[in-house]
């Protein structure tokens, strides 16, 4: 089972997870559209289930596939696009970001009823 980046990453896009990934399996859309939102994705074919990314995500947006909350079930297929529609994505690069505050993370989760 691969790890999955959920919509909690949408428009937040912190690359702390990318920095620790030993296999470079994070991708981002080349162009932001409705079908390729502004968020990172994990290639399920490349993910080795090492779990180092999950605790590094300051937005708490990464879950093991089997633990993805129901409200993010569609994000499993969205992450699969990193493999099935590779031309629309590029390898994510580490970028400097200011980590979110606890209040920002809570407000982001609240948008999804979490």
C-alpha cells in the first residue's frame, strides 16, 4: 500500500515531505487545473511505504492508503494520476516554506469536517 497526499495539501504545498523522501516519489502538476490541483501527489508505483513523509507533513495531509479518511477517498485515484498521467506532472522539488501555525492546520482540516 502506498501513502496518499490528500486535499489537505491543496494550495498549501509544503515540500517538507519531499525533502525526506528517499525515492523521490512526489510529483506536482505542470499546470494547475481543476483535474490537476495545486498539490503534491505520491506515485503509488514508486512509493516504498517507508512512512518518513507522513510525520514531516506540517499540514497533516499524508495518510497510508488504508487510513485515508472517507472524505478524501477520491484522492487515492488523484495520486494515481502521477503514474497514469505522468506527462501532466513533474518531479516535485524542495522549496523553502514557512510552516503553518497550529491554527492554520486546524482551520484547513475544518474545511473538510475534520
